[in-house]
C-alpha cells in the first residue's frame, strides 16, 4: 500500500516535470518557421554552401590530423556534425565542424585515452549540451566579458600555430603536452636534421593564403594552395609526409568505442569539451548576427543543435565539433540566406568523402600545417586587441592573462582565470562607485520657519549623509568606517534612498557604524530605506534599536524634524546646566 501511495503522491510532480521538459523540447526543436526560411533564396544558399565547402575541406583535414584522430575523423565531423548542427541549430547562418579551439582540447585526450576516448568524450559532451539547452543555459553567454573572449581567441591562435610547428618542419612530435615546449623540441630536431621541403611547403601555403586573402578575399586560396602543394610534391618527388590512405565513405554507425568503465575518468574532459563547444558556438553565432542585417540566433536552440551533432558524430568516427567562426564568416559573406547553405556545405564534403578520397590521400601534412598556421594568424584581430588595450589597464590585463593561461595550461583554466580576474576588477569598480556624501539639511525641506540664528545653531549639531550606490562587501568598509569617525555633532541622519543594493556584509558594516556613533552619544536616524533593502537590514537586526525609539523614517524631512527637536532639547539642557 505504501508503494502505491508513494507513486500516487509523486505522479503530479512527475507530470509537471514531463510537461516542462516537453515544453522545452518544443522550444528548441526546429519548427515550421525555421524550415520555411530554407526556401527563401536557394540559389544564394547553393553558391554559398559550395564556397564554404571549398574553404572547409583543407581545414577539416588539417584539424582532423592535428587532433590526433586522423584526417578521416575531421571529414566525418565536418559532414555529420555540420549537417546536424545546421538542421537543429539556432542560427540560420552558422557553419559547424572541427575547429582549432576544439583540437587544442582533444590532443591531450588522444594522448591519454586514444581515439576511443575522444569519441566517448564527444558523445558525453553532446549529452551535456542537450541538457544545457533544455535548462536554458544559452542566456549565460552574455555574461562572458569581451576581454576574456579576445584573450581566449588569441591564446587559441597561439596554440594552433605552435601545434603545427613539427609538421611544418617535417619532424616527429616529441610528445610533450605543453605546446611551447613541443615547438621548441621540433625546432631543435629540425636544426639537427633539416627538412627543407616540408618547411618550404608550409611557408608557401601560409604565404599564399595570407597574401591572397588581402588581395582577393573572395578566392579560396587555402584550397588552391593545398592543390598546388600536392601537385608540386608529386611531380618533383619531394620527401614530404602525406595524409595517406583514406577510406571511401563514412563508417557504419557504431558504439564499439564506448567503454562504460572509462566514463567517470572522462567526465572532466567531457565537461571541458561541452563548455568550449557552447562558448565557441555561441560566439560564432553572435558574430554571424553582427555580420548580417536581420538575423538573430536562438542561443538555447543552438546549444541543442550542437548537442545533437556531438551526440551522433562519434558514431561515425567524428570528433567533437563546434560552430566555426571562420567558415561562418565565409558563409555570410558569400550571400547565404538560410541554413540550407550549411547543409549544402556538408553535402559537398560528403561527396568528397565518397568519391575523392584517393585524391585527398596525397596531400602533404606540411601543406595542411601551413593552412592551420595561416588560419591561426587570421584569427588574431589586431584592431580589437588595440581597442581593448586602449580601453584600460584592467581590460588589457584580463586579455593577457587569459591568453597566457591558454598557452600555459588549458582552455577551461584560461576561461576560469579570465572570468575570475574580470570579476575581481568589476567588484573593484563597484566598490569605487559607492559614495558617502554630506548633504545640506535644507535639501528637500519646506521653507524654514525659524530664525537664521537658530538654523545656524542646529546646523552645527546635525549632519546628514546620503549613501549612493551599492553597499556590498567589496566597498562597504571604506566609506562606512569613514562615517563612524564623524565627530563634533549631536545627530547623524543617514539617507538610504539612493542605495542601489545592499548585501549582508554591507548591512553588518552599517550596523557597526551606527553602534560606534551611538557609543559616542551621537543620535542616529535613518530615512528613505527601500522595502527590498529593509528586508536585509531587518533580517540582521541592523535597525532594531532605532525601530524601538522610532528613529527610522520614510522621508528625510521627518528625520530632520526629529533631529531638530532632539538637538534643541539637548542645547537647552546644556544652557540651563551652565546657569
């Protein structure tokens, strides 16, 4: 009977939960309006999709190789994740696939757990992203400060470039996890045994991409440079490592890689991958909005799309994917009108996988290293960095620390460092914004009905202070302790009407200041406290003694009237005592 009654008791709660989940699912799943956009300008979308595919092919191959999972994993990610994220995502213009930032995170996972570990992490991150979407976590992207994002991007660019040094020099990676040390080892190995062909290929491809992008931005120089490098390598018989054999087509979907026993060990890595996927995808979608006229992405739907993409891509051998800022920018600039362009991009890459695998196999690894080095250079927005550096020392410090932490540690640590520093500097600004101002007694009062001599006498014994801004732990001590040092008066009026917020620490410091004043025989009155602030003050008993003697007022004139009567009485008593 008890089991039955428990089930009955919990059933309403379960029903409410199910309804909420159902409502959230309907909110993030594609709807008719979303699908209708794909028929707006099919010709523009077709041309944009083809253009993006041409740009994405060498990047997919390069990032697949750089991650350690292989070129085929990069292509599988671009095809499967690219299509799923385009269909389920929250941006009409976003293009997803393997990215440099994600590669940085995946490399140590490959070293420690192998390809199976990377696929498992991708699957787990997909679950986390779907949960984040259903929980409405997309809105929190707005709280990441711009200096953290810029420093993060700068650090990633540095890591990507340093990761390519061994392939660009034609030497085997040393296996050192720190990219700076690994690049130094590669340079030392190159000095001992030079490979001029690899260096020439990498430098040539990078130069063609960087110079070509300045002269003719609309031409896909990355693909042209890779094709040229491949032809030169084959015709001249250069001694340069190539991608090698690629399977024709995608593998059948499988969960053979999944080892349930490894899941607890991979949980931290999965959380890092999911956090990065969310951050980079929403950054890219926001950039797409800025480049377009009327498009606005849905953050939660975008997280859901990325979650579905990362859930299913590992089944086909693909690694974790995110929205790709570079490919998304190409898509927008090529005239894309809807998500059909990103679907076309995935379809074109699928044709390459199924029909042109033998041609791709001959691409030199040094050429792909050149593509990624040029991509890393182009990720650095010099104008944005200069603007942030001019904005203030705090912004510059956040940027430098985030970039440095990215190079020295890992991406998640870098973001945490950046957010902590940004938070500390923000609290410092909050503390500085709070102020204690002495205000005239006649401010806001009706015309005086006393003689000037009496007004002057009262002014000598009553002081009114207005507290402006937040009374919180970051700055409360500074000015409230200054308040406690007030001397040579008989009454102090605290005007709280302009307090923006007050926390427990600020309330306790205020209590201490009031207590210190009263121990010196100074009458304290409070006026203008808002209802929401009184809740905090009352909970901590800050005004209990003042309430008992009716010294808490809604309006300042009432407090001044009380102080006048008190001071006049004290002054008269003192005069009689002298006589």
